[in-house]
């Protein structure tokens, strides 16, 4: 279900749908790289434009101090960080928020494909609010 009040809701729903398909077909227990490869296939089939392991520079006071890689950078507007863990930790959220801030993005998805309970499948986050929204389950995240 798409809610127009969320920026890029149609796109995030498409990405989440691809992740749900991967989870439905592979189930739990694989390493993160296996899920990444499968999600790459699903997003290609869905016609999404993306870069995998997208590296971007990190600046401090206009000086490049390093780089970071996000798992997927979709349609040049959404970061997707994929985890193969049973439960999100604060460091996962911090990493995802750092990507948004470092890349000046508004929307990102933090996904895990190995959770035992589907209602904890995804977190959708917004840089401006810096809080997590939209956790309703596999069928309706928005």
C-alpha cells in the first residue's frame, strides 16, 4: 500500500517487494553476500536502476577523509543497507543514518532478511526526522 505522503514511497515499496521475494525464496540462514546477490537479481528483474557496493567520498571541513560503501544506491536517491542478522542493533541504525548524512540523502532502507518474525522485516528512515517510521510488516510498510 503506497502512501503518497512519504517521499519516494512507490520506489521504496518496489525495493521492499524485491527483498520480500528474496526472503520468500531463500528463507533464513545465509550470509549477507548471498542475500545481496539475490536482491541484485530481483531489482534488475523489477527494472530498478541501482549501483551495488556504491562507494562515496566522506568529507570533513571540505577535506576528503575517506570513503564509505552502501550496499545498494537505488535510482540515485535511496540507500539500501542489507543485514543478515536476527535483530537490528543501534550500530546498524547509526550506520544507516550516517550514510544518509554523508551522501545528503533523504530516504534509506535498512533491511534484514533473516528475522524470524516478519513484522520486524524493515525499517524505513528519514534523515530530516532522524527517527524510524513505517514498521507494519511484510505486506504493508507504508
